[in-house]
C-alpha cells in the first residue's frame, strides 16, 4: 500500500476492504500522511495471533505494528447497517 496524502480514516477504509471486516479509526491522529505499508497479501485474512505461514512478507497486522507503529485491536463497537425486513413486488400494468 502506498498512500500519498492519506488520512487515518482513509487507512482504516483501506484496511476494512483488505480484511473484509469493519475497521474504525481510533488513533485521533489528524492530518495528511504518506503511508507505505508492505505486507503479504496471502496473510490478509490471518488473525493477529495466527502463526505466520511460509511466504515472503509479514501479515498485515505485523506490518502495521512494525512499519507504522499502529495496532489493530479487536473490540465491539457500534457500526451502521441497513436492514431490509420486508419487500413487496409492485404490480405493473401490462
């Protein structure tokens, strides 16, 4: 990941897409950063406590901590969701 003019909210959004899980920025860091993060894509889904598989780079969790000094912490937080509880097909005139 090479984020020029990135914000922490933007990094959280990128991580959310990579991990396919909600990521909330709680760093309280304001401003714009040039963020370079190198990790093994095959380890995206590995959890922070998972043993490292044999490949050429660190997991995204290890890379965040070692390269940026940031840590992903699993916790429950409120997230916005949309729930559709009912739907009906509208009759059309044919």
